[in-house]
C-alpha cells in the first residue's frame, strides 16, 4: 500500500509539471530575428525580374516569371527562373549569351516579390469564422489576422487565446492573448506584432 501511495504521488507530480510546461506566458513575445529574415530567396511564379546586360541595353529587360517558371530573354529565349536564386539565373543567362556576346556581364534583380511560394505564413485556428493561413507581411498584428479570419464565433472563449511562436531547437512558446479585451474594449496591450511562423489559437468555451 505504501508503494502504491508513493507511485500515485509521483504520477501527480508528473501531471502537474506537464501542465506547468504548457502554461502560456503573460509576457510579450520575443521577436526572433532569424525568423524575420529570408536568406537565399528563390524566385517564384509572378515575381518580376530585371535582367541587365552591361553595355547591351537591347538585351536588358524587365520580365515576370511565367506559370511554367520561365522567363524570356532577348537573343537566347526561355530561361528557367522558378526555384532559382537571382544569382543562379544570372549565371545561366551569362553562359548562354557567350555564344553571341563577348564576355557578357549579367545582373538579375528581383524588383517585385509577387509569389508567396517561399514566404513564411501566419495562421489562426480554432473558434474563428474561417481559419486561415496568410502570407506574412511586416506590421501584422494579432487583430489583423483574427479580422482576416472573419472574427470569432459565438462559441469562442477569446480571452483564453494563445499565440504560439517558435522558440528554437524545435520548441514553441505560448503567449496569452486577451482577444476579448482587444475586440470588445479596445485594449491593445496583447495585440502583439506577429512574425513568420506564428500560430494563433482561439479555444471554444467549456459548456
């Protein structure tokens, strides 16, 4: 009996510690600089590219990336751009132009980022009208994403909303969001700025 009591106490301790581990923080979320940066951006469909060939203005063009991922360059025709970096596309164009131009100097610049294929997103799930996944945009806040989801449902418990943010090494940190106060009272204290990869979860009321 004594051993059983000890076992029960240990199990309760594990349950309590597990609950404590998922308790959302009431502190403002910390910005993760690494998540805000996009390194080695790869070109996507509808991106606008400026191809410049030094001393050859007739070969320099501004072109969109077609649905097949290609662009058309004077003299050499179609070039695969989708899935490549601007530097990689410049090398391909340079190599093809060598058959027509002596020592071509080529630069490819991304002038308009229109594709969302390689952009991180933010998401809102749970008791909202339309759970959505949205391309991240600088300046986005909790309220922006919730409004994009059509607001909360009548079954929501908005003041128990949580914001989940990647904390490194595969871990996520939860932050408490008082969504009811934001929507009903205009209290923006927890209307936190978002960053790529954030997930907002609006729970249902317990009946």
